[in-house]
C-alpha cells in the first residue's frame, strides 16, 4: 500500500500489488492473467519433453499453479484489511506524520528483506536435494522435468517464506501500535476491536492456504505421496498453532491494558461507594432519613455500575469475530479426515 510517508523502499511484492490496485481493470482479472502465464510456463516444461501434447494441460499443474497467485492475492487482501483497521484504530491526539509512517510500515515490507528471502529460497531447495529430503526424487527424472520441479519448489518456498515474514512483521507492528496507546476507553470499543479483524483474517488466511494446498494435492492425485501420517499431522498442527498465534498474540498487550483500565474503573466506583456509605451513616446518625435515602439510592446505582463494569469484555475482539475464526480454524483437520475416509472406502 502506497503512502506519502516512505521510510524505506517497498518490496517487489508490494510494488506489484500496488500496481495491480492502480489499474482501471478489475484486480481479479490481472491475477487470473498472472495465473495463466505461470501455468503456461510451468506446463511448457512438459510440452518441451513431449510427455504431454502441446496445448494439453495436466490437472496437477492446473491446480498447483494456483498457489503462487493465491498467495499474492491474500497478501494484497491482508494489507487492505490492515489499512482499514488502522483507520478505525487511529488514536486521538497523535502526530499525523508519525502515524502515517506506522501505517506505511504495517502495509509494506522492506525491499531488502524480501530480496534476502528470495535468495534464501533457492538455497533451502538445493539443501533439500543435498540431504535427500525427497521434495522431489531424482530417479526417472529428465533434465527438463527436474528443472521444472526446481523452479516450482523455489517459487513456492520463496512465497511461503515471504508470507511467514509478512505475518510476523505485521503482527509485531500491530502489537507495537497498540502498546503506544496512552488512554483506554472501554466504553468506545470500535478502535479497540479494530485490529482483531486483521489478526483473525491472517489466521484464517493460513488455514485457507493449507486447506487449498491439501485439496489441490489430493485432487491432483499427489497427496501424501511418500509422506508419513505423523508428518502430515505435525504439519497441520503447526499451521493451526501459527493461525492461533497470529490471531491472539498481537492482542495480548492490549488485553492487559484493557484489564488495567477495567481495574481502575472498579477502584473508582468502589471509592465513590465507600464515600457514599460513610455519608449515609452520618445522615442516619443525625436523624435525616431523606438524605440517607438519597445516599442509599446512590449506593444501589454504584452497585449497578460496578456490575456493568465487571462484565465488560477485555479481550479486544467481537464475539462474532471469535466464532468465525474458530469455525474455520479446524477446517484442515476436517479436510484431511474426509480424504482419509475416501481413500479407505474407495
């Protein structure tokens, strides 16, 4: 997302998505075009080695080629959500330029960091071959098919690393922005709940990517080839834990601040109640039942206020946000169970 405050050069991913957002044609049309270009390039390796007729597309490539473009779409979407959340969260009496810079950092990754990840991707893929981790097998591989698998794995792993970096960076900045709040108004929940939309959708994005990856692999007939059940469970569990961490951890500091604000409100009410009770007793001693009754009514009002404040929620998200997140978070497990049942039944 572009901004007038640019403390560093945005990454190539952000520049690409910004360029797409500025075009007059719908963004989805450009993403479809990118997907088709990637698919044709990937499929052309099979055409070159004549394992598939020219013009014919393999289902495996058609499905797996969606993943890189899908990752770009999700990154763009999350940056848009972050921008909208920052507008709702924006605290009062804050320096405009300072806050604009924070929003820029929230919605743009540094160019240098992404280039480093781009360099790390090929290194990790090459190391996986060196240690024979069987990401792909050397046996029965032609040079062209091996290059195709290498390119596909490098692109996929690099985008995965970028997405991990984007998540960690964005969630860290959200936590920092919330920690900078000097005043917490529990009766104005809109800004307090603003970033929970971003954190929940980031977690959902991880689950969605995992679910689509498992589905694509299954439909293409390559799911779990040579992979143990324990490894699959470990992978799914890790993704779910990452999704939960993405949702909850950035909001922990704000939760603590809200708890303190709630405690201060209760302490203030308790002080007013103590003062009112003392005065009520004084009025009774001097036989002034009218004033004593008024103080008694005030004490009852303070009790109602105390009960209301005690019931105020201090986790910064709406109930429907939490329900929506939890309803999606275990989707990969459901998909895996269904796939296993289908394989055993048929």
